[in-house]
């Protein structure tokens, strides 16, 4: 953010109510357009994509980093910048084609595996970047969308680099599935696999760029930038920022979730500052090695509502059957449906089953506890507007 923008935001914060001035700037699920402290990684990625500047396709590449290291933010920022430079003619493709232009066009398509779970949705996402015409949301089949993609890339000098983010999460399309879907246009596309692990079967012929966890001072810089634009001036001291960075141990998602949660708690208390007890409670709401909040927010609205009710009913020491019955009483779902959802979400790792003390000779009961930042989920999830 430019210095002028920082000054303007601070001036406006003086006239706005509340500690949280801009939720997006503080949110752990929103990426900034310019990743902080990731210059060397961006240079490595540009090296891996070097051939696109000569109008050629680069080899497939993987981008690998631990949770909270900013892999998604890096790739989305890079693709946006490359599209501005290399797919500019797509905005006027009709006139340039009629004029006989043969200049190379390379599109960079970011596919969020958390929200693209089918072949139809995958083709829709790719065509939304490549096609100058609106992409149908319904009324056509998957095969027709595939044909449109083939037609779009079956032209001289038309190519695409497709990044598949979160490919290694349970709900996502795997990289080998993506390659099957792209087989009809395999000579015109290359892939970038983004996640915490290298795709199965990839070897030394596939370049890999490692994204390390944030070092302490880098994470402090990230948090300071977010705090300066997301919170009102003077509500959080720099020592607290450094303390949260130490606690988060290189994980930007957890650090931002703690800051956001502390801001929510301080606002609810009517406080004019974020105090240490707000930070402590917010940190306790962020599980160690937990699930990224965006995975939760990408679930269906019904499942999100079940999770919101789960947080509200204090489920930690109660059997699943009992918790499911109470959640059902708060909604139009049956207890059986809620119980099935809870088991499904536990299988996905969104929540965790915890054994309870045995109460007889029968099967040992279990409770479920969230594996995601609960305070921030309550602020951003399905009940946020109601609250």
C-alpha cells in the first residue's frame, strides 16, 4: 500500500466507529495484491515460467509450502500480474483476430480446488478467463464446455498455464484428474500444482518451488501491514504484534485469525483497545495445526450452519448424538441428518472426534470439537449478519 493511502486510511479511521476498520484487510482468508517478504519466491517462480516470455509453454511446476506460508497469495498475485502483461490481447480478441494478429497469447488461470470440485466447474473456471464471451452456468453439458475450451486453444499461439491450488486437500480434484480433463488440449496447456505436498508421480523433470514458513520478522511485517489498514489507529501496540508472531511460529493464517478474533472480542466488550486477555482468548480459539478457515467457508451453506450451531452449543464434553439433537432443534434438519453431517465433517478433518469416558458395556461415545478458528468463523460465517 502506498504511503498516501496509509495516511488517508488513518484519517478516515478517526471518523469511523469500532476497532476493526476494514475486515478484509484483517481477514485470514483475503489475500493482499502484493505479498510481503516473498520477493525471492516470486523470482524463483518467474524463473520456472521463463519460457512464456518467448511465447513457449513452461514445464509443469509445483509450488509447495507449509500451512500459512502464503502459497495461494503468491500464485494469485503472480497470475494477475502475468495476465496483465501476457494476455492483454484477450480483451480485444475479436478485433485482433480479424486484423490477422499472430502475436502469442498466454493466459494464467487460477483454479481454487476448494471451490472447484467437478469437471463442469473446472471447465467453467478455465473458460471464464480464456473466453471473451459469458460462460454458461447451466443448460449445457460438460462435453460442450470441453469443446469450447478446445476451440479457444486450437488457434496459433494460444496457450494457458493453469494453477491448481489446494490439490492435496480431500475435497479437491487431484492433479492427475486435472490432467485427464486437459488431455484434449494437452499441447496448449501447462499446469502449476499448488499445495503442501508435491503431486504423486512427479519427479525431477518437474521443477518445484519451495515456499518456506515466514520468518519472525517477515511475519511481523505482514501483520503490521494488515493491522495498519484493518484496525483503527492506536488500538494495538507493536509489542503485541510481535508476541502474536512468535506464538504463530511462521503461520500467517493463524496469526491473522488471532488478531481478527481479538478485534472481535474487544469490540464486543466495548473496549477502545485490544488488551492482552482479548489476544489470549483469541489465540485459544485457533487450534494448533488446525484447518484453514477458507476450507470451512467453502463448504455448503447448510454445513456451515451446522458448524455455526456446533460452536454455539458448546459440544466439547457431550456425545455426538446429544449434540446433533440440539443442533437439529435449532434448524429444519433432522437429528439423523445433523449426525451424518458431523461424521462427514470429522472424516474431512474439519472437526475432530474426541473419545469420552465409557458409560457402560456399549460402544464408547465420542464428542466433536472444531479444528478451525471459531471466533473468526462466527464473525465471517453464516450467522455473522444475524449477530
